[in-house]
C-alpha cells in the first residue's frame, strides 16, 4: 500500500472541498521535496520554514507533512515551539556540569528523530535567542531536518531584541539549511468551512453557567486549582471542565508551562469577565546599563517598546489561547467587548493577530473534534 505523501494529502483535501490556494500549492511542492529527500535518506536534505499571516494553513500543511512521515515510518517529532523550549530547558538542566551541553543535546535529539517539526516559532526572550543560536547550528551539523511555521520571516525573528547579535547564528543556520517559503494567500482558512458554534459572548454572564451545566451536568465544585504553586480561584470545575475568571488566571504570575499543565487536566476551559485588553495608558521606559548609574547618559540609554500596564496579563492570555488551540481544547469566553475590540493597539498587537484568528476558529463546530 502506497504511503500518502504531503502532495497526495493536499490533493485529497482539495477534492473534498478545501479552498485552492496558490501559496499553499507552492508550499506543498517544497514539503513534498523535503519528504522525498528524507525517505531517500539524501544527505543535506533542506528543511522548510513556512511563514505568513495567521490562518493561511501553515500548521495544517506541516501536520500533513508530519502525518506522511509517520505513515512512512520515519522517526519524527511534532511540537509546539513553547513545548519544545520547555523540554529544552529541562534537558539542559539534566546536563548541568557537562561540557558543551547544547552539542550533547543536539546529538541526543538527532539520534532520536530524523525530522523535527516546530509550530509557531516566535522568539522574544534573550535567553531563548542565545540558546537557539547555538542549538540550531549543532542540530543541522548532525543532519537533523527541521520544518517549522512562523508568522514572521527569519529576519523578523527577535528583530528589535536586546543583544540581537546573539541570535544571528540561528538566522544564518536557518537560511543555509531551510527553504524559506512565504504562505501569504488572501484566504484566512480558519474561518471556513464549517457551521458556527458560539463560544464567545459579550456581557452575557449567564451564558457560561449554561455551558458549564451542559458539559458537566453536576453541581459546581469550586475547589481551587494549583498551578505553579499558586492556588487559582475557580467558579466551577468538573472532571475535565474548568471555569474561572480572567483576573484569577491571567493576572497571576504564571508561565507557559503552567498553561500546558492546565490543558493536561481539562478538555474544556470557560473564562469569565475578560476585559478590553488594550488601553491608552503606557509605560514609557528608558533602559540604562548598570554602568550608567542614576545619571542619564546618552550613550547608555535605550528606548524600550511601549507596554500597557495590562500586557503581562495579555501575554498569559495569548499563551492560554495558543495552548488550547494546539490541543483542540474549546475555550468559552464571556467578555466585556466584541472579539475584534479586545486588543486594538499596543506592543502586543502583532502576536495578538494570531490569537484573534484562533479565537474566531474556535467559533466553528468542527473545532475540538478529536
């Protein structure tokens, strides 16, 4: 029996009613080439870097590629980028005291898989930028093939980041070992096809109570949830259903791994009292090096991006939506404003576009189907 290749899977999707898209067609050609190279065990097989606006089918294309590898028996791994970085930090901790731990980690990972697929590559932290700069080079030297998706071209990653030169080796490695493919069709494929199912309400506090009752059929259990050694107050919880307020979940000092742990426990998440997330109050900060002391020194001043006082909570909300989306976990929300008015300006406007697109896809009945 012939194993379906990425191109075969894409053709079948077109025949079933998917919207034809020239940008996707071009991306499939490169994924097919990568797939054939991996199967033939060709040395120096180029990976593929899929980038473009939200909703253009990048993740779906990568998942078709990954499914083809699995069917063909190729050792491969598919992870959301947040999960990959979490595992990376854990394994580096286990290698504490070892000489050149990143090189050893790259050797171990390359021995485990031939292909690594990473979804939603996005670098905003100097620590991650420095790690990736060296790790990617070691991975490519080991012959590992990388396929990834991102909303940004490689040169846009960590573009205005502090000490960005630490990330330049990663950019060089990406452009040398991956085919850069723009997936920028006019269609937002997340919005169709499919019947709508409302999971977002504006100022309807009773809506989530009805959803909770429908999903659980039991009285509310308001026992708190422990995440990251913090007790999160709840409005209700069932065996696999969580209901809480935005402030209780997203305005706590939680990290991405805490939302990973949350989605390990629950199949449905209900979020009440989501406020309008952008505001007109900004922090205008000047950053100085330690050598500048308390005196303003022109050479040492750096203007930081304007940040809303609410942006820490917004980052956590983005992480929550990302994790729910990646796990196909429906997120039910009662908010103060319409979805398009949630975050209209601010330093996180770019990453929030992906969040908005994902929230809109969650309003389709097919979302969450296992």
